[in-house]
C-alpha cells in the first residue's frame, strides 16, 4: 500500500517518462530519418505501454532507472528544449542540467565569457529562456550583454596581426565566501578568478537550485571582503573601503524570491 506522497511521486515519474518518449517520437518524425526494417516510433510506443504497466504495479525504482537512462542523450547533448517540453506538457520542473547550470553560473559570476564553448553555452541558455514562460527578461539581458561583449572582444582580437602562437588559457577560481541563506533556498558565494595563475578579478553571485546571477565584482586582490545573511531576504557585505566595485547590485530577484544587499565599508 503506497502513501499519498509515494503515489504522487510515482505519477510524476510516469508523466515525465511518457512525455520523454513523446518527445523522442516528435523529434524522430521531424528529423525525417528512416531505418530499414526498424521503426523507432514502434519501439517508443511499446515503451510507453510498459511505463503504464510499471506505474500500475507501483514500480517506482524501475521508473526512476528508465528515466535516468532515457535522459542520458538530452543531458549529454545539452538539449535545453527537452526541459522546456517536459515543463510545457506535464507542468513538472525536471532539470537534468545541473552541470550545465553550474557552468552558466560560473560565467555570470566572473562577468565575462572567456571561450567559444562558454559562448555557445550562453547562446543555448538564452534560446531556452526565450521559449520558457514566464520570460525572465532581466536574466536574458544579462546573458545577452555577456554575449555582445565577447563578440566585440573577439572581433577586436581578430583585427590584430597574429605574432604569437595561440596558447590555451587555464581559468581557475578560489572561493573566499560560500554561505547558504537561512531559508536554505539560495547560496551566496565570493570567488577570486585567475587566468593562467594570474589574478583576474573578484566576483560574487547568488545561486538557487536552478539558476541565479552575479551580484558584484571588482579588480583589487588581497583586500578584506566578507558577507553574512541577516535573514532570508537580507544579505550584508562588509568590505575594505579601498575596494571600488565595477558592478554593485543592491537588490536580488529570482523566480519571486527577492531581497536587498547592504554594503558596509570599513
């Protein structure tokens, strides 16, 4: 006998798994691909029938394992349309891109795009956000500004004569502060960023489970900077008065969660 919560989770898994198979069917039909002696749609339809059987028999573990295996491809290819499709057709939030979101978070925190791979990641995220309701205009604007800045820097670089052999840059970071808010919904982090071991800048961000954004950054290493949460909606940042912020947000907002940032020079 399953509890109401267990049945709710079982139904959620069934809904997402059926929608995943429908997504594969739609993608195959749109691709126009044909396989001699084999029709993938027939296979997907059979898997949908088996999914319903597992649901009726209460096989939660089986559904979880199937869902994990079937989302391997969209996860590896960074298919953000898959997440949007699941949300649109089932109403469930099912984010399979934890690593992808972490990459986006690091780019936003640093305040600039450094590689073409990062440029492609941000482009994909903008496309995804533009198709997802409600439209997060502020986040899209932040990402677009980073994309534009990278294109300008790349264009300027390409106009320069090439005198040296291109060397792959190595980007690293050191976390100075990492504190979870009292509501356990978000985390504030301050990091120093380096390129090939040389200090680049210090940046910060507030991150939720599925996104977030940059708070401030500056280019002055070795000076005092710290922070603490006064409550779930109030962040206090104390810092050396010699620090001059290149960016300095005094408010944060994400998916209805909003608050203020107080700066205290000392």
